[in-house]
C-alpha cells in the first residue's frame, strides 16, 4: 500500500505581517523532524474556503489568526465543514472566535449572531470587544481536568501568549453550553480561553495563539495534537480503503 501524507488545510489570509503566519513553515518542519508528524499543508484563503469541494480530502483543518478575514463566510464554512464531517479542527485566536460564531448560528439557531469586529453596530454580538485588549499579552490559563484540552496540554495550568482584542460574550455562555459547546480553559478572571466539542474526534480552539509559543522551533502541544489527529485520520482512511 502506498502511504499518503496527511493533508492539512491552513485556512486564513496569509500575510507576512501576521507573526503567527510567518511561524507556520518552521512549525511544520519541526513537526516532521522532531515529532515524525509529516503533513502536506495547503494554504486556503478564506475567499476560497467556502467554495464547494474546497476542503474535500483534507485530514485536518486549522483556522488561523488574522482577522478580520477577507471572507467571514469562508471562515465559517471551514468551521462547519470540520464540525459536521468530523475532520480534526484547530482554531486559534480568530479561529476560536469564528468557531463560536459558527456554532451560535448553525447549532444554537442564533441566526443574527455577529462578530463585533465585522459588525460593530449590530446586536447579538456573540464575539465582542474584550474589556482589556490582549494584544501582545501573556497570561495563565486554567484547564478543566478530564477534558481534551487537559489531555493535549498535559496540565491544568499553562502560560500562553495572545494577540487579540475580541472574545466570547459571556451573555451567551449558557446557551452555547446547552447545545454542546464545552469551555475547557479560562483565565484567572474566569473568561473563556479554550473550547472543544465532546462529540467530535478532535475539535479544539483557543483564544491564545499557540503559534507564538517559545521560539518557534518546538510546536505547541495543541499543534502537535492536531497533526497527530490528522495522521490518525489518514491512516484510518487507508485501512478502510485496504479492507474495501
């Protein structure tokens, strides 16, 4: 059997001005050389992510920082594709924000849910301005025991780096929880910093940016876990094909 390298969709509007984007090539190299997790990565602009078939055949989807996205619809389509098809998903910073927005609209039925960065004058701001911007900040995150986040991070307390000014509006927490979204990490004030889905093979999102961890030579645990999930999905598909 010919081994097919797992394919990962890097959804975002690639820019040298976005520090996390600049780190991606080095992180992918480190995954291959340090962790033996070799991925075939494709950058998918948000304008293209919503096109029919744009994300077909991928073993993982990573919705990257860099908002406002050129296409909010494309970013939401990437989240929905991963959520509904069981494709391993990681959302970081803006990816976290749009994972919340997609879930609010398509699972909770909040059709008017908006991101305040895109729609500052509208109601139903599920993603709202943070009371204090986290751009350039570092902060502690407390992780709920027994969650995917704890298994991935291997700890219940971690120090992470941010570059964002928007986050989850706490007024919507209960409604999101009632429909199955799990909030598995908070800052010291209790504000949500990590979310996940328990009925999904691997669906994880963080308001912080794991791309900025360390000096970029050792991938953050969340990035390694996404890569491992992609490898497992590709292997499972090959086993199923061999048995057909």
